[in-house]
C-alpha cells in the first residue's frame, strides 16, 4: 500500500497541506503515521479523491472519437512559419504542445486566447515514478 505524505498529497491534489488536513478531519481521507512518525494518507484513497474532485472543462467540440485523452484548454502561443507551426495550450495545470501545419492552424483559427482541445491517441505512453514519493 502506497503511503503519501500530507505535503505531497497537497501537491498531487493542487491544494495546501492545511486543506489535506481538513480532508482528513472531515473524513474524506484517512491519515496514519509512517515509520518516522509523519502523517501519511493511503495512495489509493488519495487517487480516488483526486478523481472525484477533478474539474474538467466540457469538451466543446461535440465530436465522438476513440481517443480517451482529451485536454480542453486555452491557446497560449502560436509560433508559425510558412509550412509548420507550434501551438501551445494551457489545460488546467498542464502545458500541451502540438506541432502541425501552418495551414491547419489557419483552418482551425488557432490564436492565443482561443479555446481548443488537444486529443492524444498513442500506442506508447511512458509512465515514470519519482523516487521517495511513495515509500
């Protein structure tokens, strides 16, 4: 069972340590002590809370698709030459960068401040684990 320190739990949820402690006080999370006497929460409980509390903007495209990884956000930058373009989106706390043709940027009307959806369909997604986060 993964145990996550209160401080790290706050980082993963995007809230303060005090908010995580309030979650514990109000019964949303269960806290125990690790071998060093620090307060920790169960990783599975934390993951379930993170999923329940996720606030995702609605996908405005109203298009059915097989890709499950959709990131709705705001275009923050467009760097374009005559053939290719780089489009950056801020999707919540995540920065998503896409390379595409300049023609596609013009056709889609992508410009800083516009709403767009990044759709990711990949057969390979690498997952990494940081050392020392779940001990």
